[in-house]
């Protein structure tokens, strides 16, 4: 089992915050995700490094009005990335084209359960 001290230097803590949307005209600072993921030189998910260290590629979903949920970054056959919070796929949250997105401060990514995708802005990217 991989521990944090065994991670490659390209692992990053990434914070996603809910961006502006209907009902949240200023976005939300207390709704989002914290990710521990490997990024390549172009700030994209490093699939090869993820494959070697899948068990530490963590996701924490947070919101002021619900208990935090902890899961893993996973990849479906065919390459679609998703957040897996428990057994089965009922609670999976799909990342829209996450493999193509740059995880750099100020960029946007879209994530959510089927039919309820939301846009998040990358607020922080730093070494663990």
C-alpha cells in the first residue's frame, strides 16, 4: 500500500469551489472538493502515475450543509474519470472531460452525479 511519503513529486492537493451558477451568483466558498491527484507537466491528470497510486488518489466532497464524503478518483474503461464514494455506481460523480482539463488556479472543471453536473473553479493547487 502506498503512503503519502512514497508519492511521486507530481502529486498535488487541488481545491475545487462551486463556481457561479443559478442560485449561487457569487459561487460558494464552502461547497466543493479537495483532491489528492498526480498532475503531469501540463497540469493534467497523470494517468500512469494514478494507476500506480490509485489507493491514495483521494477525493473529499464538502459542503456547509452536509457531512463530508470521502472517496477515490477512479477511471472507467474508455478513460472517463469519476469520483467514487462507495461500492456500486449509484453515488458516482462523473467528471466532464477531466482527462483533458488543466488543473491550474482559475481554470474550471465540471463534476457531478448524472443529470446534476456543476461547474467548479480551481482555487488552489499545491504540493501535499
